């Protein structure tokens, strides 16, 4: 039976944002997952928190231009649908 892994906000944000304090540990953890047979899950509440965290951090650190790129990475890496009619800034 394949391993089922629920992803946490800190891991997802760390994986996407190379300026995040957890970026390197997230990359290491991702590498550890790859050789194993398993299914990764990202719950709706985590997805919502990831988007909120990325929006808040990019706004607070005056990196708003990076938000679109980070959201595109989220869509690509985790195959999630994000509405395209979201405002570009907070």
C-alpha cells in the first residue's frame, strides 16, 4: 500500500520560496520523498494558508512582483488550480 503524505504549510512555502528560512530543509525533505512510493496530499486549508502566507510575506517584504511567480510554481509543482481573478496586490 502506497504511503500517504499530507503536506504542511511550512514545507510548501519553504519549497516554493527560496528566501524562506525553511527552503533548504524543504528541498532535502522533498529529495527524501522522491525515491519512495507514495502519494502527496495538500489539503484545502493548507493550500489556502500557503496562498495567504505567500501574499502576506511578499507584501510585507516589498516583493509583490514575486507573488505571481510563486503562485505559478505552486500550480505547477502541486498541480493545483488557483483562480486567476485574484488581485495582484493586497
